[in-house]
C-alpha cells in the first residue's frame, strides 16, 4: 500500500505471529527494508506485486537489525543480485551470538551475506539521500533510516507507537535504547514507521509519542 509517493508499507497485522512491518522505497530506487520471517515473506511479495513492482527487481535490502522476525527472509534473496546491507556491529553480533540467539526460538541462523555495511551518516542511492543512525539498545547494531526529503523515519524496533523494543535479549541495553530514542526525537519527522504496530502520522503526534515513551518507559528499561 502506498503511504506517500514512492513509499510503500506492508504492516503485519496477524497478532498470533511476531512478524515485522516491511517497507519498500520505489521510484527510481527499489529498496526493501526488513524482509521478516521467511514463511511470511511470500505474502509480502504478493502484496508488492499487487502494487505494481516486480520483487525480482529489488535492488537493495536493508535490515534494521538481525532478529528473526526482521531478518530470516533474507535467505530468499541469497541467489539473486540484490545488494544486502547491515550495520557492522549487527554482523558481529550474528557471528558471535547469532546461532545461540536463533536457537532460543527453535530456529537456525539463516544463510546470509553482507554486500556493504551501513555506517552512521549519509547514505545515497542514485539521487535519493537518506541518513543512517546507529541506534543500539534493542540489538547492538540496530539502525534507523531517516529520509529527510519526506520527513520519514523508519525506526526498526527502537520505538513503536506507545512502546519500545525489548532490551532483555542478548545484546540489549536499556540505557543505550534511551539514548537512541532521544537522538531520534530531535529529528523533524512527519511519518514514524516502526518495526511493529501502527504508523504514527503527523509531526505533532510523533512528538507526543516520543514524549509518552519517555514518560512511561524510561523508568522501566
């Protein structure tokens, strides 16, 4: 579903399955953000087709972090030319703790590769400029993606509508998560796109959501 021009959203609404929201940036680009669980990916790709895109032509996949519900579907693209990006700290986490972490959920670490690392700073794809923020706390290499032109923030599991990502998984850190949220709260955001749950639309609602999270959750994490 097109949210605004060149930005498509595929929110996950089945509360019995912990899959993530997936986002597609179109136009001259074709960037898929967070593939989700592998067995859920077909439904997402079918929705992408209905929006007029050929999933076989997706050029980039960006993973906000490597937890199974955001990352397992990456293996679907392993035999394709799609370029895959991850923060280097998240790649380290996968290599050092990934097998054990996936085993916690009765899963195997998926086959994956990293074609290039996303570091903090400007990220340009063709003529579109994004800003990458390293936002640890939920996981060591979590990133958030800010699209200044559209005032869009894709926050992964850093912050949700009236909620935050868990900090009790390996690599989680409540203090780091609060610092990450504070950094993101300073951005000029019209659309807050979280890794789970509903999108927050409008700068006033986004600002109130950051304030609510600070008031309610900072003493809990």
